[in-house]
């Protein structure tokens, strides 16, 4: 395993906040060149202010042209991490299905658009890492579409590992993680709204974005790992 990532090119889709930002920060700390992409220029600029040398681009995983443009300026890529993905809670019988369908489409077809745009650039030993989640293994009431969508990305890693070897494909499956995502879902108290839920976990707390990033760095750096999903969930899927 390389302890350093000097001269390696990492691309993080969804790299301006939360888990993606933690991955961008960790890869920069190991000396990689890191290109962080997301939809919002202001968030990207704030990320660049916090991580010296971070390169930023506006791109939307739901817009294939913007993903193609993002990779068109690169001559080679070592690792890609995809954090982009949104959350929609609700009963399968409520809300227009299109609102739920979008959550599935962006994770499955959005991830595949990234692979199609970047695959030819991946250098030997390189990899893609997708983001799964707790609700893949442990269905959570109201989070049915997320469970289907994250399970699809975990399976996407396995099938692409087979289809497109020797390029490596893996996934990380976080449990509830302390990130800005929860501020949109629970505007009053963000991730702290989950504290009652986390008390039953084997390790009774939220995961940190840095802990998820550690797993992503392992998946990037260990060249024997492919088709793997690493769970970083404080044991939540076992209870
Ligand atoms: N936090 C958790 O508890 C948890 C648990 C399991 C799985 N996950 C999954 O892990 C991933 C990251 O979660 P997070 O908690 O770090 O979320 P977050 O704090 O909301 O950060 C999401 C990042 O992705 C970007 N993004 C969102 N939609 C995008 C799009 N369409 N195209 C490009 N970039 C986009 C956001 O920036 P812009 O808004 O500027 O685009 C931001 O940089 C998500 O897929 C989430 O579902 C999270």
C-alpha cells in the first residue's frame, strides 16, 4: 500500500462538504492532486479556503455534459470518489413517484455516467469508490428509496469490478454520519436530531466524516481490494 499519494490525481464528485470534503482533505494530506466538484460555487470556494491546493470545479452528477466536461480537462486519473447523492424520506404511497425516482437515478445512472466519462483515464491500480449506506443492509422505515438506491451502488461496484477489471470498483457504506446533509433534513438541530437513534448502536454515537474518509483512502490505496463494500456504521446494521 502506498502511504503517500504524491503525484496521484483524485477526483471527488460531491467534494465541497461532508464526507466528500473529508476525502478531498485526506487525499491532499497524503500529497495527491485533488479536484473537488459539486453544484455550488460558494461551497467549493469555502472548501478551497480550508484545504490548501484543492482544485475546484462546478459539476452536477445529474448533468452528463457537465461530468464529461469535468474529466475532459484531465489527462489521467488515479482514483474517483462519488459522494453526490440526495435523501428523500416518505412512505412509498405518498409524494409523486418522480421525487423518489430521482434519488435512485442520480445514484445509479449518475454514478455510471461518471464511470463512462472517466474510465479511459484511469491509470494502473486506479479505482472508483461509490457511496452506499446503512439502509442497504438494515431497512429503515421511510427510507425505502435510499435503501434501494444505496444497495444499487454497492452492487454496481461488484458488477463493474467484474466487467471492467483491472480497474477497481468499491463502495463505502456509512451509518448516520455527522455532516451538513442533516441540516437540510432537520433544519433545527441537524445531525443532533439523530442522537436518540444512535444510543442503541454498538458504538453509541454518530460516525464522523473523517472516519468514512479513512475507509475511502484504504479502498483507493490497497490495490488488492475490488468489488468490496466497507461498512463504517458504529455497528448500527447489527442492532
Ligand atoms: N451523512 C450520512 O449520515 C450518510 C449516511 C449514509 C450515506 N450517506 C451518503 O453519503 C453521501 C455524502 O453524504 P454527506 O452526508 O457528506 O452529504 P452532504 O454533507 O450533504 O454533502 C454532499 C456533497 O455532495 C454535493 N452534491 C450534492 N448533490 C450533488 C450533485 N447532484 N452533483 C454534484 N455534487 C452534488 C454537495 O455539494 P452541492 O450542494 O454544492 O452540490 C456536497 O458537496 C450521500 O450520497 C449520502 O446520501 C450519508
